[in-house]
């Protein structure tokens, strides 16, 4: 029972919700960012040195697209404690106007 609840918590991601995309360690932070945007999602933040990207998909095909380009998994971002602190990414943001991706 506990294993099935854990599995559903991690891998059951409601459609149109935030997701955590898990990339292999050899994918750079910049490349992970680019792959997520190209698969039609907005990046919310990066975690664990870029191996996890928390994103907001814009289409239901996002999971298939991102796995096709090398992502290991698409999981619930709350399953692993929010996928890292995000401390560096939030404190080192450049100053200036916001940029819209789409």
C-alpha cells in the first residue's frame, strides 16, 4: 500500500499542472532549459544543478516530447521536497524587465 501511494504521488501528475522534468547528469543546465522551452513549456525554476527543471507545460503532448529528447522522467515537483531549494536561481536573477517566452 505504501509503495503504491508513493508511486502515485511521484508519477501521477495532473494535466495542466507544474511538473518536474528529470534529465541525466550529462545534460547541462542551459541545454535542459532549452529542451523544456522547445517542448512547449515555461520554465518555473531549475533545481539540482539543472538536472531537474520545474516547468508549466502548455500542451498535453509535453511529456512525450520531452522524453523523446532525452528526459528521464516527468514527475510531481512536490514528490522530492520541491526538487531542491532553488536558492541560487532566485537570488542571482538579473535585474531588468521581464521577458515573455511566448
